[in-house]
C-alpha cells in the first residue's frame, strides 16, 4: 500500500502528494483519492529523466478519480492510465474530449469518463471539480499566441474545506488576462499548483507565475512542471524568490512526498 493511501487528513484539510512534473495526488478528509495528470513511465533513460525510478507503481495506490488537463503525453499518458484502471477498476476519469478519445483508442473502452469543458462542473466523492481554461481555444492573437492543438483545461477542486487550483499548462501571458483569471478567482482557491518554465516562452516565467498567484489572491503557491525531464528542470527557490513578501506563501514540496495542507 502506498503511504499516501494511509495519510490521515483531518477535517478542514487536504492531502497533496507531488510525484514530479505536474502529477499530483489529492486526498480529501473522507479518504477519496484523485490523481492529476498521472505520468509514470517505467522506461526512464538518464539522458531524458531526472529520476531513473518511476515515482509510482500504480498498483500500490487505490485511485478513485483521475483528472486530466490536456492530451499531451506527459499529462495524458496511456501506459499509466491503463495500469491505474487495471489496479482500480472502479476508477472514474474526467478530462477534455481529446483525452477521452485517446483513452478509448488505447483500449480502455469501458472506463467511466466524463468529458468537461471550461465552465463545467463534476461532483465526485465529496469533491466538486470546476473546469477552467488554461489556454483559450482561440489563442490570444494580441499576444501572438496561436490556438492550441488540443483543449487545455485547469481545475479548481473544492473539497468542502479547501479549494485547490490546478493550472494545467497555461499560456505564458495568463496573468495579463482577466478573462482567464476571473473565472478562477471567482472560485476562491486557497492554494495553486502552478506550471511555470523559465526561458521557454510557452509557459509563465517565474515572474509570470508569481503574477498569476497574486492576481488570483492565493494564500499558497506551489511550483509545478519540474523535477522530471532533464531538459525542463529548474530551481524552485528561484521561482519562490519572485513571490512578493506580503503575497502568497511559497510551498516547495519535496519530490515524491506528501503534505497535509490547511488554509
């Protein structure tokens, strides 16, 4: 049994486990476990991966729900999804249409999958899941951002006591657009799991990620999208240095470890 399954989550809190990259586990105080963008390849050449051992053997962790943000391989990874389904046959999936189509193409024809779009809501096991845009479907012509190749969602997961924002892979100018910020802010998340990547241009920079955290009024901000690929790694302390002293508090999680978060 995985330690996250045994994690005691008091009322008013949420358990969070970070598996590296943008893969997280969430556990509410009723014991429901959701995995976010589970990406656990077992073939891990050292030229590509920071960690040579997979952070999770899927059969070790009971999984009730899988949340998928978009159909890119490090977010919708069929190898892991098939193993999760085999280990937890009653698992439910939530995600955009392209992820659902990939799941079906990969032979998981009978798995329960709820397709969502931004503005949609799903109730599951005491969790209320709100879908929001990470990348607007029409792109942002004013920022010279083309329409994305697939639907890109984020989520605000409301456990009843804690609201967790999952950014997915947002546009790099996310913090400049009230049309993107407003729907997330209206859901009043306490903590944000924020994708950023310095120097690439596709995702928010350190400063851009800090701007998102401030604009959303987060109490706590967590850096995501690192400690997986050799070519996409960064120092989370450099990210944290961009948060204002009186703004959201940084939470730098240890790789493949859990925390109990209470707002």
